[in-house]
């Protein structure tokens, strides 16, 4: 069953008396409980697409359906309530620097009107899930990049979402830390059945945790299918280019290891 349906979505930005077509007639669906990847080179439209999934960016045309509801037809109040079911994790964490870790996780529950004591109890449980309960009183400036992203994940879980959107969530992290964050997202998906959408330019990320993948190229959907099928037998030039880029990158790493 599809929990997200993108129907013929276009997005055009007007700037300096010209128009930029970030998305052109994109249609795809994300099944409930899967980990779905969206990959493409810089400028492919990935981040615009994910922001259209919760209407942080309103499409110029087309429809966005989440859990059977057309987001384009909702009132502002209805959309705010719907967004509580759609958590989002960003590349640069977006933590509140003046709040400690526990208070960062409590923040979405405060907005939802949860009582302080209950919110703090739940926040500690979410920190335990991401393995950071001992950092509850620390401030973001005292944390590593991986720890900051774990706090961001805990804060997202505090909204009790059915969907988590990850916009280049591991791009600012080193390879080892990226692996631990991906493992955490995969475990959350398995344990809680939360649908995860991963936006990335890194093939390794998609290969490691995604069930299916959509390849974007210059705002258009180039290819979509199971990860293994798309990467082993790419049909689009965009997918073939990504595979070639990865091969060249791996050759460079191997050459460096031999020095």
C-alpha cells in the first residue's frame, strides 16, 4: 500500500526574470514500511522533491498524497497536523544551539502541548533508542557530527511520525559515522515500521539500506525500481553515469591505498 504518492509534480522557481524547472512531471509512489531512496547528481531536483513531500515547497503543478490525503487540498491547520506524521532530518542537523540535548528532543512535544514531565520521560526513551541517554545534559556544540544527527533523529521520533524524510542526512559525516547512522535508520524502520525516504547523491547510502530507488536527472524521473535491479542493470543514462562515477571514485581510492 502506498503511503506517499507523487502525481505529475512540477516545480518552477522564478528568479532574475527567468524560470528554473526544478521538477518536471515527476510521478512515483512510496510503499508503507519501506526504505525508499532518491538519488541523482547535484541539481537533479532531489531536495526539491523531498520538500514537496511535506509541502515545505508547494508544487507548481501536480498532486502530493500522503496516507490517502491530498496535501494540496488541506487547510493550513490541517497541513500542520499532517506534518507531525512526517518527520524530517537535515544535512546540518538544525538543532537549537541554546538548548541541551534533552530539551532539543522535548521541543516538538512542547509544541504539541505534551506536559513537561511526560515530554522529558519520552525524550529520555528516544535518546536511549539512538544510544545517547548519557548526553542528555550536553549542548550541541559539545557533540560530534554523528551525535548531533542522532539527536536530530531522536527529536524526529518525538513527533511519533509514520514517515521520516532524510535530506542528505549523512553528507556531512565521515564514512564510518555514516555507516552507524544508516544502521540506526534501518533499525528504526524495522522496529517501528516507520517509512523512510532517503535523499542522497551517494550510491553507497542507497545500496546499504534502501529497498527501492528513484533516479532523478535534471528534474525528471529517469528510472525507478528495486535497488539491485537498477544498479546491476541500469536502463537510463543517468543511472549509468552514477555507476561510472562510483567506479572512477573506487579506482581513485584503490590507487591511493597503493601509494
